C-alpha cells in the first residue's frame, strides 16, 4: 500500500512526488511517457536556465531527481482509478493500492471533431461505459477507440449487449488490440453522427451504421476520464479542486494543467508542491 | 430531504406538484450519481418549500427512465406545472446545477 500514487511524471507530478518523498511517505509515480512537455523543444521562460532547454530534458531530470530521492517510478499507462476505502490504480499491466491519489496528467485532450458529435453528448454519446452502459441493454452500441482504454470500456459493455460495433475513426490499431476485438470492426474515418432526439447512426467514409448508444474511449484516458468515472467535479474541461488541491472525492487530488489556470511549467511545479503539502496533512487525518 | 419517486407515485409527486420539482435519475452503481447526492440534499434543504427534489432509481424504474429518454446518468430534470422545463446531464457543483436548471 502506497501513501500516495502520483499519476503523471511532468512538473506537477514529479514536484509533488519529490516533496512527498521528503516527507518520508511511500510514493509511487506512474507515467506513461514524457507527456506533452516532453514534446516541447524550446523553453526559454523557465527560471534558472541560462540557455534554451527542451521539455524532454526537464521531464527526464525531474524523474531522475524523484528516483534519486527514493520515489518508486513505473512507466505504465493508467487505465482506471477505483475508490472504495482506499484507491486502486489500474494500469495496462498492474494494479496498485494507495491511500491517496494525485492526478497530474496534464490538460485533457479535446473531443473528437466529427459533425453532430457535440450535439448528442448526453443523448446517446457517452464517455463512461460503467455509468451509462446499462441503458443500452440488448441494444446496438458503438464504441470509438483504438487502444487499451477502449478495450476496458468494451469489456464493460459486453455485459449489456452482444450487438457492438467498434469504430477506430481511421486511427491506427495495434495488432494486440485488434486481436482482442471479437466484435464488428470499422476502421475508416467517421464523417457524421446523426439522430433525432437521440443518436441513431454513425456515418463513416465507407458506410452507415445504426447505433442506439455511442461510447467514446479514444487513445489513452485523460485526467477528465478518470475524474468522470470516480465522480469528481469537472468544469470547462478542467478538474475542480479546493484550495488544498483536493477534489470533491476525499483523498483524490489534482495538480498542474489538468486543473486549468496558467498552463506553464512554473505553475505546474508550484501546484505539485502545494498538493504535496496538503496530501501530507490529509494523510495525518487518516491515522 | 429528497423524496423517492416510482412509476406509481410520479404523477402525484412530480406532475401534480404545486411547486417546481427537480427529478434526479440515478443508480447505486453510478459513481457520479452518488457524488451528486449530497449536492441535491443541499438544494433540497436550501430551497425547502420552493422546490421539491425527487429521485428516480433507473434500475427499479426502467419505465420512467425510458419515458424520459434518459441515456446518461445522472440526468436531472426540472418540472414545472407538469412539464419538463430544463434537462441537465452529468455531475456538477450546486451553483452550476442551479444555473443550468434556470433556478439561479
């Protein structure tokens, strides 16, 4: 059992992990890759670097620093967080238990851009199989996605119906994912989602498919996907936290770009430090 | 406190209510629904006598969920004089929910 599981290894996650480790807590940091910052080549506005520095360099140094101080770091993709008494963080390979969780996975990605998509959110278009799957018992369900996250949603939806169509929206589908799909598989890009009061049809470049419900689980889950499933407030696409960086779910914290505000390294690092101090205080209330 | 509403009591409790009624379609296994519950408890207390808060369990009341085309939960409706006035889907904070329902 970890005291804290930090999801994300960028400036918010790694800063938090470093502070938490120095409070002598048992800290696990899970990171999928170097994140958005890792893809940024030129950073000129971050304090104490005379020359231009790459985001990749900053992230790698932060992770190395966390590891040196004793943080356990695993490079895995988180696909879900569950919360009963403690938290269970599920990755594509493992499950980890923690007393608290800090989400620091960066800004949530925008929704897919397909005609009609926005219009039917909440009217057949859903982002959460475990929330809405039952409504489509024995009905036609479409699932949009191309990776482990989609398989996770698919597994839930199989409990409700046999009539499922998987849409990859033209995205690449790794072989090990394709092998897990026993359902109808449509790989050409989506053109439009149509319906009346509720969603009725998915139109792709090469065909039309009737659906009663359409579940979206593209790529890897974002901070908002975690928040949605666990019942944390989201507003304007950002997770809502209090002054202590805690969400409305006790023990679930969030920091960095996923909570909005200034989307800069300096603010994310500051968030991480604030969250760490608050988590340390919170953990003392549990004892 | 919110009142539990069934297919049998829906007409009396919601459609024939003298005051506006917020109806929450929810289920026990839906985590966002459970997190919305304290928000609705608070609204029920804040607006006592002005607005009634009712809850429909979609597992037990599939007919009502179907009738109101609930396709995502939590879904919250505001009824006034027996008619649906507004519909809000998803978990949100008290102020946002009241604003979107047109109660603020």
